[in-house]
């Protein structure tokens, strides 16, 4: 009598299948709230700047002057920043881009509060968007300090919000293994994520302080 060999399907390499499937991850409640708060702060700044920009354009058409509420002195002058060519890099007011981008950040944060989980590609795409935002803010900061020679307080709020969300999203991706990093860097971001945004914002604060030192101390 011949023997029939029956293949045991239970011996299939399940771990390999698990590695192929994209791993979805969600964030903590604190991380979700941070995204909602920073997104809301950026959205508020973008909304106010956009509104003042339209009021400024309307005043020009009607032949009158309009001074934004945050134009306080020759240095802190939102109007000077709004009227510069750097305020419309893509052919429309920069804050209109922020209305969309910060809205997306709020949506991601709210989704995490609802216990949503996203795959690696989603988190990396989100991180890339935050990277674009922080680089764009750095360029705008340079233009504001050394080309326009004026400071916009609402812009500063948008810079701070973008910097904080960028570093915390980057920290999340490093700690979850979505971004390759050595173990010591994972450990650093696991304990001291707050150091990077504080250092980043502190450097900007020092640049602002030294740029107009004579004005601040007069």
C-alpha cells in the first residue's frame, strides 16, 4: 500500500507574511493632542494673516490705508511682511497654503484621538510634509530677518507650531522604526524629544534678539 504525504500548511512561514504586510501604528493621546494644538495654532495664524492680506488688498483698491493689528512698530510690522514679494512665493498668499496644511495636521491628530492607526508610508509622507513646512518656515524666517527687515508675530506663531510638530513627528517615526536610526538616537528621542524643538526655537529667538539688538535695548 502506498503512503500519501500530506503537506502541513501550518508550517508555512507566517512571520515572513507578517513582515510583508505594512505595519500600522497609532500615536499616544498626548501626541495626538500635540498635533491638534499645534495644527490649530498654525491654522489660527494662517487665517488671521490671510484675512489681513485681503483687507490690505481691499484698502488699496479703495484708495485708503490699512494697518494690520500686529503692526506695532518699525520692527514688528506685519504689514511690511504681507506686502513683500516673499509673502506670495507660489503666486498666492503663503498663508493660504497654511490653511490647508495645518488643517491636515488637525485631521491627523483628531484621527489619532479616535484610535486610528496608519501604515509606514502614511507616517513618512506626513513627516515629509512637516519637513517641507519647517524648511519653508526657515526660508521665510531668513527673508523676514535679513531681507524684509521686519517681523510678523502671527508668522512667528506659525513657525513655532511647525517646528514643534516637525520634531515630534520625526521622533515618533524614529522610535517606531519607520525612519532608520541607531539605537542611541532612538533612546534620545524616547526621553528627550522636547530638547530639539526648544533648542530650535531658542536659536531663532537669539537670531531675532541679535538682529535688532539696538532697537530692543533702546
